[in-house]
C-alpha cells in the first residue's frame, strides 16, 4: 500500500526522495519548488487531512526545515482501512537568512493559523497568505523567539528582572 | 495550617486562637465595626479565568466544596466585585486585562495570587512571555502556594484574609493609591505607553 | 448598514478559559468573528528544549488543564518510539483505564460549562460533583487531583494500590446510576433540544476542509476515532463502539459527548476484567542523563477533544531538539469557530463556542 504510493510519487515527480522508516509512516523530502504540486497530488489521492505544519531550526546547516504532516480521513463510514493509519511527513528546507516561502492555503484551508504562527515565531514570510498578522505575540523581538539563537533566559533578565519592586522604590524615597 | 501558606508579609503572624474562635462570640466586635463585617463576609470574586489555576475554581464554587458558606460567590463584572483571584500564570497580554480589571473594581478591594506562578514565575521562570513577579504591577494581599493548590487552600486563604481585614492589614488598595507613581512606572516600563490614562493623578515629584 | 464591534473578551461570565473573540455585529446578527488567542502563550515548546527528557515529564501535562493525561500519554508514546523502549503488557491496560477515567472527568467538566451556559445550574452542579469523585480516585492513585504525572516513558509510575479496583467500580456505579436523572433533567429536556438543534451546524465537508476531528467530525456521522484508526495501548483488546450522530449541530455534539461517557464507563469495566498481572514499569537506561538516538517521530492519540499529535525531533542529546504538539483545539478554536459563528445570533455565541469543545491553553501552548 505504501510501496504503491512510493512508486506513483517517484514516477510522477523527479526530485523526490521517499523513505519508509516503519509501517504506517512515509517520509518524503522535496525541494521547495515542488511542495505545492506534491501536496495537491497527495490531496487528490485521499490524504486530505492536514494535521500540522511545523518548522525546525537547523542552525549548523543554516536552514529552516518546514514539515507538513498529512493523513487520510475515512473513505467509508463503517470500516477502517490501512490508508487511514498512514501518516505522511513531507519535509523541505529553506534558507535561514532569506526565509520566504509560498503559502499552502489555496490547497488546505486550515493551514492559515499554522502559517501565521510560524511567521511570528520563526520569521518566515509566506506569499499569498491573506492574513499574516501576529497570532500570539504582542511585542516585537529582534530575533524571532523560537529560533535557536534567541536566548530566553537572557531576555528574561533584560526585560523582566530590571523592573524594580515597588516596596524597594518606596523605601528609597 | 495544613494546606496553604498565605501572605508574604513580614509583619503578619498568624494566631491560631483567633481562627478557632471564628468570630462566633464576638457580637461586640461586630457592633463596633459593622463595616468590616460587611467587607469580610461578602467577598465577591470577579470571574476571570486568568490561567491554569481556573481548573480548581469550579469545584470550589459548586456543591462539594461550597464557597458560598464563606460568602464567596463569582460575579459577572469587576464593578460588582471586591476580590480578585488571579489563578495561575500571567502572560504579558493577560496583564493588560488584569490591570484594567483591577482598576475598575471599587475600593476596598483585595487581591490574592493563586498558585506558585504569580509568586516568582513558578515553572515558567525562563519564559519570554510570562510575568515573573505580579507584585511589581498590581498590589497583592497574599499568596497561595501550590501547583495546583487544593480547594481547601482557598478557604484557608479566605479565613486569613478575614483576619487581615480585622487588623487593617489588607491594604493593597491603599498602597496602590499611595505608590501609584511607582506602579504606573513599572507598567509603562514593561508595555511602553499605555492606552488608558492614569487612575490617580500623578503629582510632581517631591 | 450600521456595524458594531463587540469584544467577547477574556473577562466574561460566559468564557471558560482565557480566550477572546472579536465580533462584528449588525443588530443581532454576526457578520464576522475573529478569534484572538495568545493570552496563555508561554512558549512551551521553546522551554521544553531547555530541559532534559526526564525534566519534561511535569511540564508536558500542563498544556491542557482539563485533561492533562492525554498529553502525558502522547509524550510517552513519542519518547518510546524515538528511543525504542518497550512497555510491559499490564502497563497498556493500566494506561487505558487511566485515560478513560480522565476522559469521563473531562466530559463532566465540559458538561458543567455547557449546562451553566444554557442556564441548567442543577445539572452543572451534579456534573462537577461527579467529576470530584473521579478526581478522588486520581488522588488516591497518583497523589494529585489535577496534575498527575503518572504515565512515564516505560510504563506507569506505580501499580494500583490494594482495593483500588473495587473503588473504581463503586465510583463508576454511583456515577452511572445517575444517568437516568441526567437524561430526564438535561439530555431529553425539550428546552435543551430546542436551544441546541440547528445551532452552529458544521457539515461534514466543512469539517474535513477545516481540519476538524473529534466530536466535531463524529457529530456528522464519520466514525473517525484514533483509538480505532491507529490503535494504541489496550484499545484493540476489548470490544467497544464509536458513537456518532448525523446532523453536525450543537445538539449532536453534546449527545456524542454523552454517549462517549457511557461507552468509556463500559470500557473501563471490560478492561478491569481483562487485565493481566505483571510489572507496570520498564526502567529507562540512565536516569541521570538519558540520551536518545537522533531521529524524528509523529505519534497521535485521541484526547477528549479530538486528535492529539506530537512531532518530535531528537539530535542525539539529552534534551529534545524540537517538540511540536498538534492540539485539537487549534483548528476548532481558530478556523471552525470563525466559520460557525458566521450569521449566527449574538445570543448563541457562548452556546456554539462551548459545544465546539475548545480548551484555550491548548491553542496557545
């Protein structure tokens, strides 16, 4: 079942590496230009549940890796097939300095909040997204907070610990 | 007491005798200070679920650990409340809402920090988005330690708060009025300019 | 057209959890709803990268405050998959019983919130009381009422104490014996049916497009439950059914929740009978500094809100390299909520929001 999907993918797309680490998991590594077409191909083959869009910061390689996790909803109401057990992990790497990518919201509607979150936490700009405003954060950070070179403990010391206690201020008056 | 350590004040020493006698035969005390009786036995808590401590508040206000026998009920708006229970950690975005809610409450008002996160940051001491010491931004009358504290800890805190009110030591709101310049300066150092005007007029520096 | 912008903000009597919705209304009809999360953001995943695998056990459960146990389960499953660590047979059964008890407790909490929103205070008080009985069981088993830290990679922390089986049976009988009262007062009450039927309808195509799982999808007729699709722990060892309804409105979702509670109770009895003897914990190789070989894993389980997933990356150290939780309330609270509130009446906002079963800390992490 997974092998047939692997053959279909490698026959249609040229630059795709498919790796099956264990039963029920397929890991596909693509170049960044092919991501949208591979996603639509997989969606047309029944993998229409976008579970997660995540991002990993490989700081030594100077790359940010975007990860798309797809699985399949049930085809029939009553019986369970092997297809629903399979999870596809689609990965692609983009450069860390010039971090831009295309948005997948035309294909999957529910990708919108995931991309907003990655935009504010990792600093990746998604072209074609219609609402790239901050989701959780309110303040501006010089380095996006989830990157590996953002030191949270130093940030806490600089911003929060420097604010004095009120009783000490009152004593010093 | 078994369940909670309440109060961070050095000058408040808990007296077991006062609690076991529980104001029962103190009719003269009530007649002398009916105002304090009104403050103590009707602590209406503003219903604001600030953090993860909110999971222990519905058990407290429902039938099993009934808080209404202590006079504590949740109310809808801060204008009707005089107890602010800050349950759990405070993020930067929530602190703005907390300050606005606190400033809308009429005086006398009492604040209790619930859980170990408002005390000194708790488990999230190295997070970039949580407030480490709530004391720096609004005045707090006492703390309940624990993660999560038990529901009985809220009742212990309420009883301690009664004793503090009797001794005129629950004066968070008076400290806010007196030191408002320092509190406002701390708030502005964290947020930049604030959208709402100062609550009390900040006079010229002495 | 005269529009008004309202804030169904964090300090509101109808809001459970620290979450806010901005509504643009014209008269009584909502034109556009914008969810406004971020009040509970702690940067969890960044904090987890600074603590070792073992120090993360107490951190993980605090993401979802209402049902912390499914978070512990999915973390344990992910670490076991990355490290190749086995779990003994009895531990699977203990984990399943524990998770089903947590599911009952979480659904009772949701019933409190929903019944309070509609004004059925009596049912809300009953539900919270019965949840306290379940929390007493947890306290005896693990020591804490709310945050248990019971499921660890390798099994569970300790076995059932003496006489615990009888206590579980006794508590569940006393809760289950009140189901006819719940039915008469709430679930078969004409007021509830009139107020919840046809409100907040999410059709199957919309749910599939917007990434809905859990009750949102099972209320449209699809039997999508991770405990059946990709079984974990001991869920494939006992027979049980996935309850569904047809219409996809608030009434269907609440009835699915009720049926799930009853099914969980039956499942616990069957698991207690089928449980084998043995150990419950397989010790980890090095409790001081446990390094896990490099790799990645994606595991998922069914929490009481929907499909809960965890994507973990390790690079060979004793700390996680990247941890990302796929929480069910993310798509329900941000995408499905904004679409379900379109053209709804202002009076139904709380009804729709709580029937979509959103927990705010799960969105923000």
